């Protein structure tokens, strides 16, 4: 009998962590990823020639957006602009969702913050077999691979809050408040994330991306293979397991892949959407699917400075910004190295180097709902039911007043941290197994039963590892390619 095989949908933090944990157990894994390989030093070292560049310079206009979705779009509810584009945007009612597509998922574009839940008891009573203690070994294993590095104010140079706003007495700028764990290499901080790495992709490995850290050894040994530019459109049940209906985006062909073990790791919003589409095609899933969906309290603003400090000369994720009046609110300032990536006149570059993104996170009510009608995915979310969002907006106003600067809030609320919709106890059990569908698992944040309220990638990878380590690998079905 051959080695058991599993198919994983998605290659971000969850898919790569699950693939690595399964490969570690001797399982041959196929990862299906709708985005392309990215042209990085690591991918070149694998001998993969067919890799897409990141959107930089002139490519910013064509390579930035991959797809735009929402109910008012065409029959399918989504327009694919460029299969090699980086970002996917879904416009919902009350909340938009932003993600990206590449082998390595969002690890290419994320801010590098790697942290455990602020609520240390997050996993306690979260589901059968789950507790903070039960997850400890998985957190440690993921941290060993991501190697997050703690940074303090010394790394921030002129961009440090205390230097920029010495008279802002309501801001907390102590060492503990500015220290962040970033998943970056050991290169000097300034170079690590503003050079060839950063929010728009990391070419040189200065930011640790999961295609390299989690999958690298298994890609080299052949234990894991990745089908890039392949998008799973639906999953149906077969006698021998599951059939995945896949669009080969490069060749413009439909293919069907089969396996007895399938792990959904497409990012919370995509996983819920895929399960809803699959339910329409007969997959038996509970009514609770799509409910209890949240945006991690994500609230953002554009922060315009008045002085000449070049914020892009530090790390893209700069520092925590805390208010003495609301020390529990988790607010981060990040400056993307835009100037180096875009051809723009000097005054635009200068303006951008003085502009940063201020973002807050917190526990929202997870009162959103993802649903499907006429084949189109819908998302509805009422931010007014989540006090955290108004609290964060009020904190932004206070920070702007205190520092004599401007923070502009976007008209639409968006999240880069979608959570829930296929929650533990509702759609899956404490091991990520989908109720009523043996061999089908959910390894991403759609399974999170409650809001996390802090940067989630480390916890998502940890959950995925937990799911993969607990998966039934006996001959549940005869796997077949
Ligand atoms: C700009 C930005 C900055 C961020 N910064 C931070 C940060 O600093 N710290 C932090 O903790 N988190 C951050 N996040 C969030 C973090 O990136 C996500 O929480 C994390 O990537 C989720 O991991 P995942 O594996 O579930 O999904 P992803 O990383 O999104 O990976 C899912 C993959 O699945 C693929 N996929 C989707 N649907 C299909 C399909 N049908 N078929 C095949 N493939 C599919 C996608 O293309 C994607 O590559 C940030 C996110 C963004 C967008």
C-alpha cells in the first residue's frame, strides 16, 4: 500500500504549516494554490523558472490587483484582472476583505508581526481536546520555524514615537509598548524590510515567508508538491473520498483531482466561500456554515505626519501606539516602503515617506454572515454591533489631536484578518474535522470559534499544525490521484 496522500487547498500560513506537519508524518502532500510562484531568491534556488514578479515600479498598475469580488459584479460575483496579480479584494456589505494570492499566501505581503494571542487562555474551552496547554508544543514548533525576532525602540531610529512627538504626554512609548516580534531574517532591521522585502513582497528572504520556512525542506525532498495557478472551484463527495473541481488558470482548463483527505486552508473568507459553493453542489454541511464571521476588529486610518521624518527608512511595521487612557487597545503603526516601489514625482515620494498606516485590532462580535445566492457569495457585517471598532476610531482621533497630526479614516471598513464562518463546535470539531464529512478538514481561521483580537498568523499556523497532527491517516479511503 502506498503512502497516504492528502490534498491541501491554499499555501499560506495554514496550508504550508499543515503540509509540513503532514509531510513530517510521512504523508505525501499535494498543495493546490490559485496564485503563482513568486520570483524570490528561494524560488530561484528551487529551479522554478515560471515565477511571477511582485508589483513594483511600472508593474504596480497591472500587477497590484488580482481580483475584485462582490455581489454587484458579474454572474460569478468576481472579476479576475490578472492571474499573476497580488491582491484579492472582496467588497461586502459593512466589511470588505483583502487578501493576496501566491505560493506562500499572505506571508509575502504581511507586516511580519508574529505574536501569540493577547488572551493567553484563548484556546481554553475552545473545543473538544483544545486548551492553551494542548497547543503549546505546536506554538513552539511554529516559532522554531518562523524565528520571530523581538524588536525594541532602538530599531526605529528617528521614526520612534518619543522622538517624533516628545510633548505627546498621552501616548505610551515605553520599551514594552514598542517591542514587536517580527518574522524577519537576521539582516539589519533597516535593510531587512525596506530593501527588497516588505509589504509588497519579499524577494530576498529578509522577511520569512512560509513557502520557504515551512515547505522548503519538503519541496526539496519531493514530499510536498505544489500546483500553482490552480483554483479549486468546488468540492463534491465521491465513494472514494472527495473530488476537487479545479480550474487550471494557466492553461484555461478544468481538471478534477481526487483524494480521501482534503484540508481547506484557503484563508477564512475563501474557505467559507468554497464550502458554501460546495454545499450547493451537494456536499452535506451544517446550516451554521457562514455564520459567526468577523474581521478581528480591524480598523485602519492613514496617518499624515507634519515633520520631515522619513518613516519608510525603518521597518514597514514600525511600532505599537498606545494611549494612556486606553492601554488595552492594540494599535500598530506601519509604514510601507512605497517610495522605492513606485515611479512617482519627488513631491509624491516625499508625501508618501511621511505617511503611515495606523491600524487597530480587537475582539469584535463576529456577527457577520457569509452566504450564497444565485451562485454569488455575499458578506454582511454590522460594525455598529462591535463597540471595539468605535473605540479604536475614537483612539485614532485622540492620537491625532495629541500629536497635532491628521488621521484619515477610510470610508469603508476592511479586514486583512477574516475569522470564523466555519467555527469549531458549529461546522468543525476540535480537531478541525468537518462534521458529517469524514476526511475533510479546516485548518485556517474560519474554524476560530471566537475573536482573537490580535495579529493572527502565528496562531493560524499553530492551529493548522494541530489539525494536521491529529488527522486520521489510516486507510480511511483509498487515496487516488
Ligand atoms: C497586507 C497584510 C498585512 C498583514 N500583516 C499581518 C501581520 O503583520 N501579522 C499577522 O499575524 N497577520 C497579518 N496579516 C494577516 C495574515 O496574513 C493572515 O492572517 C494569514 O496569512 C492567514 O493565513 P491563511 O493560510 O489562512 O491564508 P493566506 O495566507 O491568505 O493563504 C491562503 C492561500 O490560499 C489561496 N487560495 C484561496 N482560495 C483558493 C482556492 N479556491 N483554490 C486554491 N487556492 C486558494 C490563496 O491564493 C492564498 O495564497 C496581514 C494580511 C495582509 C493582507
